[in-house]
């Protein structure tokens, strides 16, 4: 398996872990009556700021994972993987790992810088297939 595909597998596992890290406190704070419902209305209780941030970080990774997956597929299917694209894939993974505590604990401006590192790595992977 290429380093890019391995990084993608790790990124997917990170996403699953983020779901658990968010879901446990969200269930405690909102109550299972709400979290197991159809959610047709707003919850009667709110979440803590940290739990809400964990939810936003998880949603953000879902969005980023779509682009990262496309970038990995472009690199691998076009047979253009190199040490550089492998390194960029691992930069994305490292950024996603760091992004969760950065968002949860409100590290400013580091959260945005970490996000930009992962996004830039993804874009550079795509650009590498065009040159």
C-alpha cells in the first residue's frame, strides 16, 4: 500500500475516534432521549463549549476528508505518488491530529494555522498531479 493510502486509512480512523470523543460527552450533556430521537426540534439542554467545539472539529474533518480522499485517489490512480506526496499526506494526518485539541481548547491562532497546514498539503497533492 502506498504511503498516501496508509495515511488515508489513518485519517479515517482519526475520524472514527473523533466521533467517539464527541459522542460520549454529547450523549451525557444532551441526554439519550434527545440523541436517540429524530431530532425534529432543538435539544432542551445545551452542550458545553468544549463538547460543541469537538462536534465542530469532527464536522470539519468530514469536510476535509472528502478533499483529502480525492487528492489521495488522484495521486494513486494516476500513478504519480512520490516521497513528496507521501510526506504531504502525513502532514495532513498530523494536522488533523493536532486540530482536535487546538479546536477543543481554543488555541488561537494555532487552530487556524494547523487547519491551513492540512488544507495546503491536500491542495499540493492535487497540484502535484497536474505538473
